[in-house]
């Protein structure tokens, strides 16, 4: 859905120019030529951003800004012919997010609007990954963790160190077990089964330890 912008501007030629540029940028625009009814419109229709002129008939922009800020945190860009620093500070003090002085560049105004939208866009949650704690022999995914035995942890750490690489049972015995002479293929398979049971408790979207028929095992990252 296209973001909606409320433009409050009493000068018809400026309003027409701004509307054209904003629409060309892909935004929906509603235009008010007076400050009367602005706060009520914002409360009822909830636009995504307000472009608010300072000098308006009926009700000035500072009053409109104060009324809007009483119930909404919608981004507000003040647009005005007043360039004195005190006026800019007052506008920012009462809750404006940005300040543009006339005459202004319409393309620059559109860039400022886009910059505000980028700033307020919700951040996506970081992807969850399988994390190994080499000091505690624990493995975690999100907020869930499991305690592993030393052999289970070393087995997982080996596979996890090179995702996608297939390790044969013999390679696993050589690299994981201190005395592989007393270890058989069945022992490796048994530890893999126990490891999988514990990993299943982490509620991962897929089984990360995969069997490769007649070859061995590999680790496939499961990220969500």
C-alpha cells in the first residue's frame, strides 16, 4: 500500500507543484489549504506523514502541530517562508521532525520525505542461527539452549565448522574420538541419534544434521 501524505499549504501554485512531485514519487496525497480540520483529519485517517505550512488561514501550523502531537507521533515536516532560527527551533521544539524553508526544491523535499520513511521503517528481526558455546558444551537457537556431552558437542562442532561438507564415519572417528580404535560405525550413528534428539528440542525449522546415504553426515544451516 502506498504511503499517504497530508499536505497543508495555502499557496495554490506551491501546493500544485508539491502534489505532482509527491505523486510521481509513488505517494498518495491529500491537500488542505487551511489549518482548520487538520488535526481531526489526522486523527480519523492516520496519514503516514504531514507536510505542514507554518502560516495558514484559519489556524496556523504551530497550533496544528501541537494538536497533532497531543495524540499522534506521525512524522511532521514544517514548510514555511519564515527563515529565522527562532521559528525553526520553535517548530522542532513542539514536535516537528524536519523543517523546510521556502523557496525549496521539490525533489529535495521528496528526498527528505523518503529519508524519514526509511528512518521509521520497522527493523526486521535478526535471523536466528545455531550458536555453539565451546566452553560450556551448550548449543542454542534463539532463546532455547541444550546441554551436550563432550562427544556430542565435538561431533556437532566438526560438522558445523564446514557447512555442506560431507564427513564419512571414518573421518568422524579420526577427528572426534580420541581413541577411535574402540569406536565403531554404530557408535557414531548412536551419538548422531542422541545429538539429533537434543537439537530437535531447539525447535529449529529443519534438521541441521543430515545423513548422506552410504557416505556419512553433513551440517546444513537452518536460519529463520
